[in-house]
C-alpha cells in the first residue's frame, strides 16, 4: 500500500455538510459560518453540497429563485465569501436559468480565493428513477435541464473535475475528465438516505481507485422541506481509495490534507490508466 508523504505543496481541503431548507438567506448564513470554520482550520478549498442555497417544498420551487449567469444574490454571496475568507469555493449546485423557462440548470460555480469565477459546470446526469421496492420516485428532468460539457478547473490541488450527485454513477464522465488532465474530483451531492446507505461509499471509493485521483464529496444530510431524507457522510478519499476524512451526520466539515503530487506519482508507479485497451 502506498504511503502518504506530504510535501510543501500540500493543501487542506474541506467538504461542507449541511441540511438546506427553503430560506436562501438562512442557508447562506450557514454556508458563511462553515466557510469561516474551514478557513480557520487552514483550508484553502471548500466544496459545498448540491442545492446548498435552496431546497423547496416542491421541485419546481427552485425556478422562482433561479439566477441569471453572473447575476443574483447567491452568486454575489459566493464571490464575496471567497474573497472575504480567502478560500476557493466549489459551490455545490445552485439553480441557474436555462433557455427553457420551465427548467433551470443545477450549476456548480468555482470561485478562486479572490472571488473571481474560475469555472461553471452544469449538471449532466439527471436523477429520474423509481427506487426499488419503495414508494419513492424522482424526476429531476421535470425541473432541471441537463448540461452537456464536462468541466475542469485549475486549483491549488491541481486540475479538478467538477461533478454533481447522480454523475457519480457514470464512470465514463470521470474517465473523460482524467483524459483532460484531472487529478481530483469534487462531488456535490444530496444522495437519498436509501441510495446513500447502499452505494455512496462504494461509488466514491471506486471513482478514486479506478482513476487514481482524489475525491472530495460534500453532501446534504437530514430531513428537508420536500420530505426527502439525505444521507450525509461527506468525505475525502485519496487515490488509493482510503477515506481520509468523513462527516457521518449533522452539520459540519470533513477536512483532510491533499498532496497535489500524489496522483501523478501513483499513476507512474501503478500505471493502470495507460493499460486501458478501450
């Protein structure tokens, strides 16, 4: 098993866990407090969960608070918070208007530590499922429009691929991100209690192991206005599949130290990626 030998470029990162509700202002106050705690603990990057700013009683409620790209109180808050705390923010997902007035995007903005937008990813895979043996159905496509472009951003921990929740079940997306140079992935999630208990740890560790990449996964946890129960267990996984930090339940942070050189070193010594035949 490879040993983690940290170098001078190592960075503290945080996965933020929360239980968002229907008040944008209340949710943003919670985010600001948790970002402050992350910075106090020396973190240079924080990943927020999916729907960090708003979870309404009904899926379509988010259309009322959806923002235009580059404008709106959620985006203004993120830019200010990144600059004020001096921290990179990978902003989970927020509702962003799309050309379809009946649907918005679930968009993850990346802000650098000066408050400038470094990237924006629109969630590609939408959660349209009926849970096996349970009276639970989800149809994200009724209120969300899918994005169609993988997105990578250069950060203090290297080239990082932005992903959101249901994306984690599609390994071809992560291989595409690796082919474009990703050495780490952010996963902003609101996994259901049922699917999380069954698959969350396995999927996160699999994406880390098969790509020899870090995974920073920030999750919602608890009961929300729409009746959904989310699983939590925000975590940070290293390229060998080891869980470096985990916040099992409640509001708070999972914090770990990441060595940006580790994925490259491991990919050289354990060259599974160059052994691909397809």
